[in-house]
């Protein structure tokens, strides 16, 4: 398989994409309105929150993705435009139209995303003024990653390049999200641009498959937001021969896209509210991948496991109990390692150096590996520890 | 329906039951071994953890319940006898035999329960010495509620009386559990004694039904222990005519048993790790009871709702988002009240006095009521707030 490499870049790195950001006075002084623009209409694929209380922009973007083509994404932070009724839906549509008018696009080719407080209406005068300041030039592409943050601590970006059929293809991603940073703010947004030439149905199929093992495998606090959105724009400007499902080039592209998604998923987990550590849980020896992923996600989402990791406590009892809670079969032969140290064999405790392992658990990255010995399928999930800061963030910053 | 009344009593209040407790040196100075004894063999019903990593005593007690008859329950705290392999199972059986020998019972009529650290073996010499000190006299019945605690803060007991067919029937309950008080301790144990005359199959059927709306509707941290056990002993010594399914007397008894279970469930939720408040969530207007209960339990289990209540924040966005996450249908017409104050109508925010409601949320009991307006079925769940103390308890007290 062709090698692909990480590059220093941003969401505007793929050919034909620009991005800009501005301060629309939704937040205090910070960038809060961002745009991604493609020179030409692009194939668009998307996946959205399963929350039945979907925000207005989510409903609108589902229509855009159904159309198969998009040329721009406009995103505001501070206000989620969720639980805002008909007024909220009209505001989302108005935002879409304002951006389309400004850059001469079809309104149906503009995706609209919001993240922030639930239940508040967008101040459309400020949105309009903000949009009027956005430029199609590559003025502030790096600013986009800032503009979509709520109170995430770090910007989250990644870019990769790969040769496909003699052409250089770039895939770039940007995302935000870390739980409920500010009350009522819970959205995960991820945007991916690429200049690859790929048909929209194949792009959607690929994204939907990749999501299952990347973004859907992270958890910060077990809550699914009303606004979660992942969008991919592929504008074909790399001029590679159109990717054919199953071909080597397609599989290479899929690996790159999966790597971009996984990198962003881990960035979000590591920046979870109040988090001090990224926790990775890998389950092997499962009869099927779905079960492996489900068990891995349950372990990494357990409050008891999360607090133990915060306390650097190699508390394997909590891990095996978490497995037992959700395993759809008996688990008499679990082999468990924490930070590489074996703590459980044949589902029975083994001697290990508690103090030494506790030291290893003070590292920023924690790895838990559970071999169920019930098959040969694997699954991985990512999360973070549960800390005093998480409680502070969510209890003391009032809505 | 006949009225029933709460009485001051304990697990030994029903006719023909005694209880005792002793210090078997499993814990430091505290009572740690307790026994409930019936003068005559009693009908026994039980429900157990769904955790696939079931502790040895759980496996043993399932056999006892399958036999339909029990005369005693022996319970230790400090050590869960879970993930202890064949040695652990032999220790559970030895405990059963020691108690049977001491009081002249059939070993198969003795239920054995443990709660405490996972992965450690019971010191059988201490257990044997402890059992030798237990008495069939009603020496320390009140001590039983202490002996089964791990680091729960309060003892949890309740007793009710009712007239059935001219006879006074007493139903008493005792329980423990509040999450992971001490690392690896997570067990919920609940024992109910009654002198009612009822056939075992009907007793089991009644218990299994009641569990769904009581113990299964509480959550402290979303984790299911390896040892959870609820046992009911009914020895018939009240000499009422045997209860017939569907009769008025049966329905009255069922109400009493449900009240006893619900009272204990709320006691456990209120004593959740680090909890400062009991949260009750009632969902009405659901198309079926299962959905109502599921949504109520999801709301009360949401970390974001739990932290908001800790912070006395009337954060309705988190409640409606929690509903949207698990509702199997659209929810355009939610009516939401918090502490009796209306905050949402037709799924749209209404004006309310934020400061006044925040004051009300400082009370020890918090009530959230959500009317989905999608039917006429209801469900209730209980939980507690998520606090700094929870994180401290679970992060800093090492395994």
C-alpha cells in the first residue's frame, strides 16, 4: 500500500479550499464565526447526532448532504441553535442564504453548523455582519480552528498527504468538542476537506464506515449532543482518476481518511472536560468487532475506571466488572494488561508491582488491553479520566 | 384496599425471624458478619446481578433460590468473594455449611452473600470463628444493618405492617450499597423478611415484577456490581390464609412489598457516593411504562444532569438533551418542571425565575418531572448528584 504522511497544514491545505474566521460578537473578543469554502462544488458526506432533539442546523445539513453537493460550511460557536423551534430553523436557513449570496453559491450547497448554549436564538444582525466580513481569500484559515471552539482548551487539526495515481491528494481535518465545557455546550463538530476525486455515494459509504471505529468510539461523559456533525467535502481538484470502490487507491484513501478521523477522535478525547489523561482501551479476542468495540467503549466510559485512572490506581477489579456488565457471553479467560503490565490471567489475579504500575499510570497516555480469548476480533475506544475539574466545570459554571 | 403502616422495626420484626451480627476481624473493629435466621424453612425469592462476572456467592444463591426454600442468610462485608475462582466457590460453600451445622439447618437452605473488595479470598478461619459467635437469639438484630455496610454512611432499614385476612403481616427490609464507596466495593444487597404465608412461585413472580420499578430504577454511577443480590424470605408465621394471585389480599401485600423495595431503593440512591441530594425523575405521557422508566433512568444517570443539580443549576437543556438521546420517537411536545417550576412547554423554553429555582435546587430532595405527551404511561427513577466527593472517594482511596 502506498505510504501516506502527516504534513503541517490546516483545513485549507487541500487544493481549492480556503477558510476564514471572524469575531461576530457572539463570544467575548474571541473568533466565533468561521467558514470553509471550496472553489468548486464538492461531493459532500455527513454523519449526524442520533439525539432526537436535533438542532436546526443538523436538520438543514441533512438536506444538504442528501443533495450530495456542497461548496461551503459556515459555523458559529457560543449558541447551538438547538431547541429553538421554527425561529431557529428560519435563522439557520437565513445564515445559509446570507453566505450563499455573499459568495455567489447555491444556498443548498452551504452547510450550517452551530455549537454552544441550547435554547437561545442566534442574533441574526451579528451573524449577517460577521458573514459580510468573511473573505474567499485564504486570510485566516488557521483561525477557523479557533472560531469553532466553545471552551475546548486546544485547537484540533490534522492533515495528511498521499500519492494516488500519480497525483498528490491532501486530506485535512479540524474539529471541536470535549463534553460540556460550558453548560449546555456539548457539540462535537468535525470537518474534513480533501481534493480527492471520488463519487459522493462512495464518499458517504466510506465516511459512515469509518465513523464507527473512530468518532463513535470516543466518550467523555456518555452524553450525545443535539448538534454533533461530521462533514467531508471532496472537491476533486487533486485530479486523480476517480476512486473506484475496492481498488488499491481507494483503500489507501480510506486509510488516510480513517487516520484523519482517528487522530481527531483522540484529540477530542484528550481534551475532554477536566481531563488530565487520554485513555485508550483495546479489546481483543472477541467473536465480532461490534462486541469488541462496545466492550472497549463501556470500559473507557465507566466512571469508576475513569476515576481510578485519575487517581493512578491500577484498579483491575473495575475493568473486569465493566466487561462483565456488557459482555453478551461468559468471560472466564480474560487476560488484562494495564500500561503493558499483566494484572489478570484466565480471569484470575496475578501478582504485579502495584507501586510501579501506579507510577506508570501517572503518564499522560494510559493503555488498557483486554484479551477476552473468545475469538479473533478487536475494537478500540478512547476517553479521558474523570476529575474534580470535570465536576467544577459542569456544576459551577451556571447556565 | 386495606391500609398498611410503617412501623419502627428491623429485619427481625416479622414473626419467627431473628438476626445477629459480630465482628469477624474482616474490617477494623466494626461489625462485619451478619445473619438472618427463620425459625422455620421459608419460601425464598431472589434477583441477582446481570454482571457476567458474577461473584461466587451469587452463583451459590441462585441454586438456593432454585430450590425454593431458605432458612438463613449469612453475609460478610469487606471482601466480595468475586473473581476468586474455584477457591472462592469452595469458600462460599464452606460458609454455607458452617452456618448450617451451627444451627442444624440443611446447607441448601442457607444463602451466602458477600460485599467488598474484588479479587481477594475470604479468610475462612476468621469466618468460622465469627459464625461460632452468632446466636439464634435476637441478640443484635439492629447490628445486622451495620454489619453489611462497606463505607455507606447510613444504615438502611424499613418495616411495614398490614392486616391480611385478620392476621397482622409484617414486611421488613434491610439493604446496603451506594456505588463504589471503597475501591472495588460496589455491591447492592437487600434482604426482606416477612411472616406472610405465600407460595414460593408467586413470591418470586411478585419480587421479579417489583424489582423493575424499584431497585432497577436507581443509579449512582451507572455501574452494575458483581455481587448485587435481593432476597426475600417469607416464613408464613403470620398464619394468614395463603395468598392467592390476583386476590385483594395479594394485591395489598404486593403494595407493601413494593413500598418496602421503593423505600430501600431511595435510601440507597440518597446515600450514593459523595451525594448531597436525592434526585427523583418522573416521566409521564409515555406510550409504555418501559420507555418511561428507561428515559427517567437515563436522565437521573446523566453526569451532566447530576453535576448541574450539585451546582443547583436549573439546566433544563441537559435534561431535554438526555431525553432526546434515548427517546425512541420524536419529542416535540415536552413539558418539563423542576422542583415544581415549569421551565419548558411544547419543547420550547418558557420564562422562569432562574435565581428562585436555583434556591429551590439547594434542597436535599430534587424532583424533575417530564411529560412527553406521547401517551399515558409513567415511570420513575432515583439517583443522586455528582460531586467532588465522588471523584475523591473513587480516585484517591486506592485499591
